[in-house]
C-alpha cells in the first residue's frame, strides 16, 4: 500500500501540533486549554466538506455526496484523535522542571 498524502493525515498532524502548543500556552498563561484550542482549530475544521456533502446530496449526486461525506468524516475523526492523544498526555510534558543543582535530592 502506497502512502498517499491526504487531508486526513494533514489534519491529524495539525491537530497534534496545535493541541500541544495550546497546552503549553495554557500552562504558561494559567488559563484553560480551550481558549487556545478553539481559536486554532477553526481553520482545520472541514466546513467546506460538510457544505459540499449536503449540496451534492441535494443536487441528487448521491455517490459524489457519499464520497465527500466519507472524506469529511475521516478529517473530523483525525482531528478528534489528534486532540485526544495530546490531551491524554500527563501534565509533566508541558511544564518546566526546576534544576536541582546543589540540592540534596533523595
């Protein structure tokens, strides 16, 4: 099977990076992650795919509508998986740990 670049893969990796940065910024600004996540997720949400799926079904092109709908669902699932993976990481990945120079650590 050949690896073909698709919009679902691009959306997955965009969601991974976006969620990681949102968690870092939220920790440093001491505010909820959703403040940064929602504003960053809007550009990668497949709004046009949803529109064209409905349009093609309405224009009686069911096979094209089903194909576009399947691609839109793939993108939505990829975004959700990307967010879910990063949100499930422990908090320690996003915080700085102070250096323990000169201290006795047991």
